[in-house]
């Protein structure tokens, strides 16, 4: 019964309209095990407190207990009570804990987060802010006594809501890089030549190129898995600890705004060379249609186009502007492997 009351109170508090049909309130509990009697009991209780007042011209239901067909919402009372409560907590909690987000998120969200906020308050009362980075499980256990809270139970979101994520110096945890190594090049003597690495956006392209890896000059083939590579690339020095050598990274993704954005985000972390032999081969084919609704980042696009010869820049810009694109699958397995083996990369 308490869950029914909380859910309905939150709806009423956030309502933009002055009135609500009872059917709208009932739909809040579609798919939930809430009986009509339980629902009606909460609505009638809100009638008594004045949160809901009957719109008499709409009439009442014949079903018992009888409810009005339509109600006028008096949510200022709920809002003012919750706001006063937040102000009281502001005075009691650690001054670096911000509750501002909850004025918009509402009381249900606040009550759900409050047990963790109080634990964090007690931690900050007894400990200074850390001056060294710690792993998520370590910091999570120190804050709330649960090593999985930050990564698996929504703890990061709560820390961001209360303005503490950056202050607690929690090390971001990324998935390992999915990469294949070229064994002959691992055993080569110390060389002044750079180590070459190819990152591809899609799994199908990774699998198509993998058999040809040992026939190329590349030291590794890395599966980017879309946007994941932007975070995972930080693990490269640990997973490929070849020191004293220059590392050159080539990127090959879909020729659309999304693929270009991934390249651009990667380039802000590490120099990322567009794999022009693959892209040029794609542009010799007919483009596909269907990406007109993708978000265009002009800065990312201009940075990407600057890596291409002038004729290709204009052609690619025209195609993307008209909603066309080139998926990596434009190239067959045979074409991919041949380009990787035969193109000039350095």
C-alpha cells in the first residue's frame, strides 16, 4: 500500500495539468499487482487530505468504493512539504553533499537514495576527501560497506547527483581491450620502426581481417566495439606493454556521423589516424541510405575530413549531408584483407 501511495504522490507532485482523470491514475499501475480496492483507498485518502478534489461536473463512478471520474490536483501542498524537508536535510548533511537535483527529481527518488546519502555523510564526517585515486570496489566499500555499490547498484549515479563523483577520486573501470597480436612481430629485435595497430569499429570487420593479421606489418588488430573503445583504449599500455617504441594507431569505422564521432573522441585521447586505404575503397562503391537522422558534429566532421585528399573531402561531405553513408560491410572479406596486406601504411 505504501508503494501505491508513493507512486501516486510522485505523479501528482510532478503533474503539469490542473486536473487528472481517474483512468490516468489507474494506468500508473498497469502490470502491477495492485487491486482496485487498494487503488481506491489511496485515492479516497487523498480526497480527504485535499490533495485531490472532485470535479463534480464529471460525476462519480458506480463501482464501489466510488471514485470521482476526474480530480483537480492540489500539488502545491506536496511540493512545499518536500521542499521544506530538503532544506532541513541541507542543514544536517555534510556541506559538500548537494541536494539541488532532488528538487526536480522528486521525493520518491530522494527517499530511495537517502540511506546511501546518510552513509556517505557519516564517511565524510570522519574522513577527509581522498588525495589518491582508488578502485571503484575499494572506495565503494569504504563509503557504504558494499564493494559493488558503485559499479553494479547505481552508486555512481547517486554520487553524480549529489556532486561528489569527481571529489572522491574513483578510478574508472573499463572492459579489457579485445585485441589480437601478430606473434612474429612480438619477437622482432629492438627496432626504430613504429608499432602499427589497427582499430576497427565492428565485430564482422574484425573477424574478416583477423586471418590476414600475420601477413601484414601490423602488430595488433583491435575490436573497438563501437563507443566502448573510447574508454577501453586507456588499458592499451597495460595489455601491450611494449616500451621504447612509437605506437601508431589507425582507425577504420563506418563512414557515417556516428563512426566519425567515435574517431574524434578517440583522437582527443591519443593520436588516431584514419585508415584511408579502407575509407577510399569504400568511397569507390555506391553509398547506402538511411542515416539522415544521425547527429552531426561539425567540429568532428571537419577534423576528420582534413585527413582526406581534397576531392574526397567534398565527395564525403556531400554524401553525409544528403543522409548517405558507407558501412564497413561495403567491403568484402577478400577486399579488406587485400587492402590491409597491400596498402602503404607508413
